């Protein structure tokens, strides 16, 4: 498919930023518990909101500076790929955070359309397939990149992302949002991955082969279970005793 975001002769990098449940993803905490007196609740709520906004702005600024460093060191073309509509708000916040990054002009960033549902799935997968690298927060971003064979790096903000990477043996290419040295970690690790992705691809191939074998075994078990169910329905036999055999 033709994707305007993909530029020939450049290393095209998907930048996927998650916009939902940010308080949980970024580990935000209230300044303090609300006071019991009703007239102070509004003030406390405003303070918490302001602190939360500052924390998020600082986080996006860190990611923007990382992209700025990578732009200086590598011939890359970043484009943002929102997955759901809540990602659009953080896309705007991130672009605003790039105002102070001279080599990485966020105002010129390409943004892919919000693709969701079975109708848009082919375009969604194809965009990740054509990209050279993926930097993602969402689990689906990392899962699809691995499935497409596109080297990826995860900004971990949810346990399922971390768990998936460990299952694939790819946890080295990730950094948690709570990492105090997230800028240095992202810059160093992503830079290495861009320079040489052979180790990533090797581990990914091993993981895919293991997943294929697990899938075949699972389908085989389901097939046996269905055969027993058909047999039981025809012969009025209880299939529960056979579960131990199947396991």
C-alpha cells in the first residue's frame, strides 16, 4: 500500500504514543489527599491537575529530546502513529514539546490516520511492515512490530508489554517510563538497534518459531477435545474424565 508517511531513502521510524489512562501509565501521584472541608476540594483538584500536566509535559519533552539526538546521529524519518482517538491528544502535546528541539521539528512530523477495526486492519499492519523501526508504548504496537518482523523498542508503561517482550527474549530493547535515566537509556539502546538489528531479528525468529509450535500444540489439543465432545454427544458419555488425558 502507499503510505505518505513512508519516505524513500530514509530510515522510517514509527513513533507510537499512548494517550489513555496516562495517570496509570506515567505513575502519577496526587500531591496530597484532598482536605475534608468541601471548600478546599476545588483548590486541591486544581493543584493536582496542574502537577499532572507538568509531569506529562516533562515526559513528552524527554522523548522529544531523544528523537532530537537520534535525528542528529541517524538519517531517520519519524512519524507518529495513533492507534485510538485518545492518542491524538498526546500527539499534540508531544509536538508542542518539540518546540525547543532544533533538529527535530515536530511541526513537520507526519501523523498516520487513526486505524481501528477489521476494515482498516490491512493498512494498519502494512504501515508497520513497511517501517524500518518502531518505538512504541502500546502493547499492540510492539506485538504487531514483532509479528511483522520490524525491529522495535518499547517504552514500557504497562505490564503486558514487559511480559510480552520477556516471552520473546527481547526485553533488552525496552525502557520503563519510571527509569530516572530514560533519556540516556532510550538514546543509547535505540541507537544500537538502528545501527545493527541482527541480534533482535535472531531472537525474534527463535521466539516466532516457539510461538508457532505452541500454537500447533494448542490447536491439536482443541481438535482432540472437539473429537471427544462429538463422541460424547453421540454416545452420551461424560467427557470430564478425559480432560486429564488431554492435558
